[in-house]
């Protein structure tokens, strides 16, 4: 068994460090361990960020460091000075049981503070001069992202960093969604084709460095036997492959003639634009979704982004005219077909984003 180690990516001394790989390979464990080392060796604090506030309150917050406690990492890293971690008032503290006083005694200073993107307004007026390590856990989601999430994340970083220039940022994720808006926003153009077991380096502006590690499949977990079914979705769990659903393709040999295309609309998710042809073929009506390679014609564009242009709309699931209703009904009737599974993923990401409850 070989769990994830920070050694390789640290060599790049990057400002942003994206670590992507299979579930339970030790990514989060390694950074939580690093946060304790950072406090003990440097007296510095860590910011632990999640998307939702619910992930950093109550029992979930209490359990963030539980694996390190169970494995006695806290005792090892502190040479026995501390043995446990307690969560209180939005931060984690190192603690030790005092036999004489018969109670847990905590360090007066936190070593890690909790932040959530969904509660960003709460932290804007506070200063965090002692934080030099930032960990954004599970930044890729299979569900949906906050509106303008990348900008929200940048605001959180701005609140924490202020005028410091010695902060290291780590963004951790499982390979659950190949089409994450952060990739486009950060200019990570090769990330979806990056080879497993490699680290790619990007440079932005004069000084910004971004390292992206797609973890290799070095971990042979005993639990893999429970997922040994012939199902491509499970490869993300067992070897870190991107999780991709299987989407409806046109029957083999089906060719669409230009005269059979009644109308074309577009779906835009991030920097990806999908051309959606409404096709009438052999008395059958369906939508064929494909990559849009040419400039967009004067037609309707559906996108989660805000706009005042009447031809650019958020969602066809809340129709404002007959076209929206027609597209919605075709989607609900399962009449969408996809050129590839990747295109299906992009459309599915769009749908989840605009229909979230």
C-alpha cells in the first residue's frame, strides 16, 4: 500500500497546487498532516476550505482530523505534546488529556481555521495574518457549483492572503467530473488529457506558478475487491480514471443531412460550446449535440452565466417562449443524442447547474 505523498509536487514550489486522483488515496490526509507540521515547525496556521458550510460544522467538522488522531499522527508530529484535535468556534486546536485535571487541555491558538464558499460574507471583515497554507478540499463536484464560484473562491483567498506573498494553495479533488469550471477559469488547457502519474506546470503573468498533479495508480487498496464489477463508473474509485457516464449516441450508420436540421441552438458551459441541432429524420424529431467548431450564428444560447441578451438564456426548463418549451420537452422525452460521452458530460453539467434546487 502506498498512499499519496506531497514530496513530488512540493519540488515545483508552485503557488497553486492541484492534486487530482482516485478516492481514498490519501490526498486530504497528506494535507491535514501538513497543516499540523506547519503549525509545530513554523507556528503558522492553515485555512481549510469547503464549498458548503454544512461540511465544516457539527460532526463533520469534528471528524476532519479523526484519521490522523486514530493513527497517532498528532502524537508523532508533536513528540507527544498533543494527542487529539478539537473543533471549536470555527477552528481546530491541538489538545492533550490532563490526568491530574481529568480533562482535555487545548492549545490556546488554533492550527487550522475553517472557511466555506457558501458563507463567504461571514469572513470578509476578519484578518488572518498567521495563515500561510490554504487547502480547498473537494473542489470538483459531481453535483453543482455556486454561481460565479471561481470569483467567490478568489474573494475568499483575498480575505485570507491580504498582502502576503508566502502563501501556498492546495486544491484537492477526486476524478468525479472531467468538466470543472475551475479548469477553464485557471487556464488549465491540458488537464482533461493529462496522463496519470504526471505533474504539469503552468505559468501565468510574471510570477504565478500552478502545478497540477494527476495522481498515478500506485495504491492497491484491499477494498478494491468490492468494486471489481465490469462498470466503467467504478474505475474512478479503483484507479483514479475520470468518472464519465455513458450517454445516448445515434444508431451506428446514422447520417444527418443539412436539410434535415430544422434549427440549431447552443449550450455553453464554461469555455465549452455545444451545438445542438434539432433534427427531423424519417419522421423522427431529436436533438443531436456536438462540439461547435464554427462561429455561432444568430440563435439562442443556453448558459448558467448571467446576461441581458434575450438570445442568451439561463435555462430551457423555465420556458419563456415556444422554443424553450420545445427544447425542454425533447430533453424530458429523452430525445437528446450525443456525439461523444464527453459532450454528454458537458450538457449534463449544464443541466445540473441550472436545475439545482
